[in-house]
């Protein structure tokens, strides 16, 4: 197992570990701030899982499809962060929070309309990059 895979796996585990106590707090305390935190933590888990798939992709079409579906947890991360900030700080404009989530939702819709995805016009080839840590600096 490479150190990149191990790092991303630890990130996924940490996000789940942070979401679990907030689930108990949200269930017992009934405060919306905890639900938004859970949503953001699970969205980061989805993004990290997608990045692991992107790192292992060997086909440009598979890479484009994974990148397309990664926009879904990015949308939920945006909703979770905006909701957490609005409900925890209890300040700001509600219309601005709705506008930020609405713009991100519009980007999500456009992402599924255009080919291959919102990020690229075309993906023609992939090249893997090695992250070896024991290479000599004199090379």
C-alpha cells in the first residue's frame, strides 16, 4: 500500500470518526449545526474516496466519469459548510446562503449536461506520476 493510499484512508476514517459523535449530539440535542457538520464530514469522505479512484484510474473515460460524480459530494460539502456557518455563527443573510447553495446546484446540473464534465472539455490521456520517497536527490 502506498503512502498516498494510506493517507487518504486515514482521512476518510478521521472524517467518519468526527461525524459519529456529532450524530449523537444532533440526535440528542436537536441542533441543526451538528447535522450540517455531519453532512460536511460525509461529503469530505465522498470526495476523498473519489480522489482515491481518480488516482487509480487508467482509462480517461473512467477518470471523467469519476470526476463527474465527485461534483455531488462537493455540492453537499458546500451545503454543509454554508449551513454550519449560518447556524453556528447566527449571522449573515439567509438569501446569501441560499444563493451560494443555488449556484453550486446550478454547477451540479451543468456538470451532468456537458460532456465529459464541468472541469474539462476533453480528457485525451492519463499519465501516472510516481510518489517515491526514497529517491536520491542527486538524480
